[in-house]
C-alpha cells in the first residue's frame, strides 16, 4: 500500500491539522511501503537553517516513520520551495523533482505539485520562474533570517489577496496543459495537488483512456490517495476530536 497527500499547510496556528497528520504517521502510514507528500507540506518555509521547534517536531515524526520502514518522498510546493537537503536528511525523506515519474500499481505515474499547470495565471507563473531560478534561490537562502521572515509574510499576504481577486479558471490548471505534459512523459495517470479541488478526472488522450487525480487540501478534513491492489482510491477523512482535558478535582 502507498499513500499520497499534499497541501497540509502545516503551521502552529492549526494544531488540528498537525494532530491529524501525526495520527496518520502513527497509523495508516506505518502499514504503507511509501508516503508521498506532493508539496505545500508547510504553510511557509524560509530555510532549513530557520527550523522552529514546531517544524523540528514534524521532522522528528517523519524520521520515526522512516526508521520504521516506510519510505518518504517529498516534493516542493509553492509555499515551501526552500525545503532543502538538510531537512530531508534529518527527516529521512527523499526530495523529488517536480515533475517526477514513479511506478504505482504497476504503471508509470506522473507526480507534480500542480502549480506549474496553472499557466493562465500569468502573474504567478512569472513570479514562479523568478523564485525558482537557482540564482534567486541562492540569494534567498543567504538573506538574514529577519529579512526572510518579512519576505515570507509579504508573499503570503499578496498571494491570498490576489487569489481572492482572480477568476476560478485562472487559478485552476490550464486544460490544454494536462494532455500535453502527460504525453511528454508518456503516462496515463497524473497525480497533483495545489488547486484544492480533489477529484478523479477521466480523460481521453489520443486513443487511450487516462486519468488526472487531484489531491485535496487539509483544512476541515484530511485527504489521502491510497494505491493498492484495488487501484487508486481518493478519499477524505475526518480529523480526530481534540483530546479532552481532565475534569478539575472537586
């Protein structure tokens, strides 16, 4: 069994999501041969040298799962593209390129975060090309921590404001990009996140049946794609209720 998740946007301000993720690691993921996290794992990441105690606790939980025998693969998202080799080494993860082709259920499957498919969002694509440039990445990683914090807050604020103003079709994937990239990589199945619109889309590419699986974001519930002998099953799950505080003694 293999699990794929994305868009958890982990942050201290959402302990319910963190608790649900840790429950997944301690439960279903222990029975999985591999766990794939396809980007936006953290709400923000300003560098491996700036890990907070919260982020280190997540890193340690991943390491424990890795040590138990589950392989962990991590892909950059648009929120955490500064995740680096130091974090992955400490967490026991393998960093995947976006896009990557892996073998799932006996077939090659294309994995992506999904933001590069939203080509109609021209302003974002321009920013993405700038931020992912190796020179820009080098500069960002060597800025003072205070500057990186300010820049991250600014980018998050601007991203939220612009997303609210853009039409739904602009921030969704460009339909023509799907068959193009699937043909480029020679696959019949594409799995990605980013758009927060979980679904399994049946496609026809040339004379072949194909599918695009969109992972859901973790907000009011979690989402996971399970791949096993039954094929690809995408399903939500409710977050466990918070632990009850002990009643005060009389």
